[in-house]
C-alpha cells in the first residue's frame, strides 16, 4: 500500500519535471489528497483567526508598495521551523519535488519559500512575472490550490501567457481546484489571477537557486 502511494507520487514528480522541461509549466491534479487539503485549510483558518495574514505587496524592501487594484491577496509566510504538522507534510513533499527536479532538470535549486494565500471575492493579481528585478533567485513558481467544491462559474482562474516562437502568446486558463498543483518557470511566464466570486485559497511559493536566508540581503 505504501509502495503504491509512493509510486503514484513518483509519477506526479515525473509529470512535473517532464512538462516543466518540455513546456515551461506543469499542472498536476490530486497532488494533495482531499484530507491533506482539509488539514491545510484548518491551519490556514487558524492563522486567519490569529490575525497573522497581511496584505500582500509588490516588489521587495525599499521598492515595496501595496496596491489593491494590482494585487488583492492576503498572505502568511511559512516559517519552516514553526510549521504545524500539516504544513510540515506539505513542505516535506515540496522538498522531495525539489530533489527530484534537481536530479532531472539541472536547475540547481537550493531552497524554497512558501506562503498561505487568500484572495477575497472580487480581487485579482494583474499580469506579472514572479522574478523581481533586484532579486532574480526565484526559478520556479508553485501554487497548490485549496478550494473545495470550486466550480467554473466561481471564476478565479490562473491565466498563463505562454511565449511562442513566432512572438505571439498562447493563453492557458487553470481552474484553482482543490489538490491541483500549478508550476511554471518564474523568469519566463507572465500570468495573472482572474476575479473570483468566492474566497480563493492556496499555498504559493518559489524554488530558489540560493538559500532562502540570503535572498533578502
Ligand atoms: C502569485 C501568483 C497565482 C495563483 O502569487 O504570484 O501569481 O494562481 N499566484 O494564485
Ligand atoms: Mn505570480
């Protein structure tokens, strides 16, 4: 049984690595089991009740600004040494993903950073890329959705703009359904979050080519 589970997870890691190197992005369903989603939602609710979510901004340090029109989400960074058990399970999984990608894709990933994310109804994140001009250590973006019973009419798609060889762009829309993982090259793929009619929850993060504590120096 355990071997079967591990085999399934390995197949998902393979999908991530193959599609990332092939297309620059990957979508994997059931990356999280329904029970894992539930446990992570409980942790998210706990952080909300503690009031530790903050309005997200744009840029780093002295470039940091908050503009609700551009970016409407609230975030709560994960401090790995203080992670609650469901969060630790998630981080361990991402650690395995990172090792797998390093064995197969040679991106030289060294660390990762993740936050819980909440978009209130009516908010968006306008088109952007995830690398900062003054800090280009984010190599891969990962978003794991936690939205149970999400229907297409709730909106809230992630829209990727894939650069084509002829200079045009192909749009890909991704529903933020529970358990689904979306990942893409942080340096190459513009994307946006479309408006939703429900609260939209996820874990969002990046794999970095240097250790996290050095990133913001
Ligand atoms: C981000 C982002 C996409 C999503 O947080 O930078 O683009 O689907 N998120 O939540
Ligand atoms: Mn982004």
